[in-house]
């Protein structure tokens, strides 16, 4: 019993330390996927970049994170057999995490998703 209680306390402290970081990582991954999916569905590059950035911003807002801390880069080819890449970089405020003095927190989280352009999209406007 003398060993179990400190181990449980350590496990609880680790969950408090790493749970917010896992939530931010999931938000970055989801924003990159939403961005790439929205951009790949569009008709051209300018619309795709706008749709991708707007989708990433909405994804960050759904996780209650500040979209202005994110840098979204949408690149690719919107022609037939093209591929669209959405790279998201999110700046982390390390002071917002518990135990940030004990556990090293990275400054940014990066994630990129590449998807093929939607093949059967119509060209009407």
C-alpha cells in the first residue's frame, strides 16, 4: 500500500501534465486534415487556399484554441490527379500547461496532411 499510493499520485500528476498537450496535438492534426479536405474539394487554387484556411480556423475554434496562433500553409496542384498539402504550425503558450517548469514543452506543434484532389467535381460556378 505504501508503494501504490505514490505511484497513483505520480500517474495522476502525469495525466494533468500531458493531457492538455495531447488535446492541442489532436487539434493540430484535426485542423490539418480539415484544411486539406476542404481545399481538395474546391475548384481552383485561390478558393482552395481560402477554404482550407477557414476550415482550419473553425477546427481550432471547436477545440477552444486561438486560431491566430496557427500558421496554415495550403499548397498543391488543383488539376487532374493533383495533390493538396495543408501544413499547420501552432505556437504553444507553455505557461498554460501545469508542471511546465518540470516537463519540457515544445514551442510549436507541426502537422501536415496531403490528400488527392476530388476527381468528380463539377466545373460550374
